[in-house]
């Protein structure tokens, strides 16, 4: 379509959505929250500023060979110094909610004990600025940046860390519980436990399967111990949940060993954490399949862990297709096949498969009885290029989000109580072991200048959210 006048936006820029998009948004109920998600270590930078203590990711990313080209979160997207402009950006996009995480080492530099007032003040200003712009804060208390001092005494393999987390949760909710109505205790404890302590590709870089299950139990215990402390400090209408990552597993053929390996991988990847949360017990056969002994538990742990949550945060990006090995392969070594003929993949090598997202949502509702679900992360990394002006074309990210939202809309029509969707991520950011080489944002970050450029997907998302508001 042609320009509508010098300096004016083109019609396409104002309404870059299709008729199908308009039908899509109508599937989501009035009041459905539309947001974007980030995490402290991935966007803040300022890792030594205003009293912040070191985290395990400060140490891990500074360790040669751990992160792509030695990238670190030292500067990241410099969000710590750019909160006002980044919130204007969120407003410009029309977000009704914003999910971010609080850096434990900013609030408690040693992980416990002395509170760093400047750290709490930073998050109080962030929350107040969001509320002033009519954006609902969704606060994650732990998104992987464990205070280094706690790691020095065992980190998540030390049961005391669970108690330290509950104290940290108490401090934060005492300060912000009057204003923040949506709380997430942990982000993806599976990644913290297995990637951090099992295979070691994430901080603290330990390779010990037994340690991974001990850490996993203490992460769950941290969640369970924090729940009552948080509920005492937040408003009765406020809600508490946690965000779990799921990667649905599919058999690549009909052989018995393939079905067995697919089921065992599902146990390991998808059931390990949701089972204690939803059913108050670890899934049958998990420890045997991983050839570990059950982690040390005390009486009452599983009751604390299985206490009711108000919502489940669902993080999903892709699925895994499994081929059975001739011998029972341990599920952390299962054979993932790819590329699947006719399938499409993101820059992470993750298959784009919205159907498995739909089936996951149905499963979480029917098999785990979740009464409220938020998609707290979904998005894609593609090779985004910026040509120096205000435009970044990312059609594949638009298509990815469209397809996944279509799958979510079908789940809503099938009765799944889905309350909101947060795309990962608001900004391009520090993608853990991949450093800055992978871009997930609907907003491009030029790291040389820290300039933010809304990608086509950001303009599209804005129009979609506007259409939903109009249709509600
Ligand atoms: N096959 N396969 N596997 C896919 C497994 C995905 C596990 N990683 C995540 O979910 C992380 C989550 C994290 O919260 C965020 O901090 C990360 O930036 C995003 C993007 O990586 C996602």
C-alpha cells in the first residue's frame, strides 16, 4: 500500500494485521493479559552498581569457555539505567502486563542478612513506574541469578538455600506486596537444577546428576517455604504461581524402544517438577530412570511443595522428537531426532510446532488440574538484521507468534483457563550460554549504542493487542 502522506505512517504501519489476526484475538476473553517477559541478569547490566552483590552468572559468564565468545551480563541492555524509556516502549506497544525478575543479589548482596536499600528502591521505582503507566507487574523472584555467597556454601544443593530464599521472598513481598498482585516464585527450576548442576551448561556449571536432583528438591522446597510467607504480605486478591518449562516429547517411530524412551524423556523433561507441585509427589520411576537416589527429604516437604498455587506459568518454545536406542538410554541421553522432514526451526535449532503447544495446554488442564494458566514465555530467535534506520523486518517471528497464539486460542475454545500471554522477550538480551548471539526480542537492541528499534513483530504485536482491546 502507498504512503498516506509525508511523515504519516502508512496504513500498513498502523494496521499491520490481517483478517485472520482479527479473528484470532476474538478467541481470547475480555481481560486477557497481553505482555512481554524479561529477566534481571539478561537485561539489567550494572552488575556492580548500587551495592549489588555478585551472582553465580557473574562468575560463570566470566569463566572462559562457558559463554559464546565470552559474553557476560555486565552491560546487557543497560536496562538498569533505562527504565523510564523502556517503560515508555512497553506503553507504546500497548502491553497490559510486563513480566520481569528481581535480582536476589541486588536486594541481599550476600544472599541473606544485610538488605541493600538501593536494590529494593530500584525495584520499587520500576513497579511504581509500571503502575503509573497502567501496566500490571508480574514479578519473578528467582530467574537464575543466585547470590554467589550462597553458592559458596553449596547453592541449591544446600537445604539452607531454600530457607534463605523464603526470607528473601518475605523481604520483597513486605516492600512490594501492597502494589504487586502477580508473583512468580521460581522461573524454570528444571533449568536451574539440570542445566546448572546436572549437565553444567548453565551456572554454576556442575556436572553431577545426583546433585541436580538434590538441587531440584531444594528449589521446590524454596517455592513451598516461600508461599505462606508471601501470602502473609500480599493482598488477598493477589496471586502466586511459578513458571515451569515444558518441551513435549513425541515418538519418531512405532518401535517399543522408541515409545519407552519417549515416555522416560517426558518423565524427566516434563513431569519432574509439575508432579510435586500439582500432585505433591515425584513422578513414579523418575529417579530409577535417571539412575539417581531420591534426594534427601524431610517430613512435610512434599506437603509444602504441593500447596495450592493460584496459577501455573507455562514456558514453551518447541517440542522434541525421540528415537529409541537399542538399550534403555537414560532419559537425559535420549536420542532427539531432527531435522524433521517438512518442519521449520528457529535459530536455537528448536522445531516450530504449535500443535504440541496446544496439546501441552490441554494436558496441563486435564492431567494436572491447573485452574489458571499464563503463558509466561513463548517466542523465537531468528537472525534479525538492522539496516541502521528504524526498521527491522522479522516476518518469521510474526508467523511463529501467530501460529502459537492460534494454538492457544484453540485451547481456550477447548475450555483451558488461559489468562494471559507473555512473549519472550520484550528486548533482545543476554541469552545465557549463547550470549548476545541469539535475538528473541520484539524490540531490537543495537548493543553498540543501546538503541532500541521496534521490530515489525513489535508493531504487529501492538496492533494485535489494540485489536483485542477494541474487540473486548
Ligand atoms: N529442545 N529443546 N529445548 C527447549 C528447552 C528450552 C529451555 N530453555 C528455556 O525455556 C529458556 C527460558 C528462560 O526462562 C529464558 O531466560 C531464556 O532466555 C529463554 C530462551 O532460551 C527460555
